[in-house]
């Protein structure tokens, strides 16, 4: 399994690269779909990471 921190960095890099390559006009639907897919993956990863941190904090109480 890939380290979540590395996975987050990779997703953020892919999102930034895709945004930098978006044309100013007539953005192809495939690029929009890919951007949304990457952003959704990043959101899910962040939610999972926050959930793990929250669970770990409770176990320390």
C-alpha cells in the first residue's frame, strides 16, 4: 500500500499539472472529468487521513 502522504502529494501534483495545461477556452470534457476525478480522490484521501488521526487521538485519551 502506498503511503497516504505520498499519495496526497502525487494527487496534488497531478491536479496542479492538469490545471496548468487547461486551455483558456473550449476545455475538453475529458480534461474536466479527469480534474474532478483527481480532486475527488484527494478529498477521499484527506477524509480517510483525518478519520485515522481522529481515531488515534481518541485512543490516546
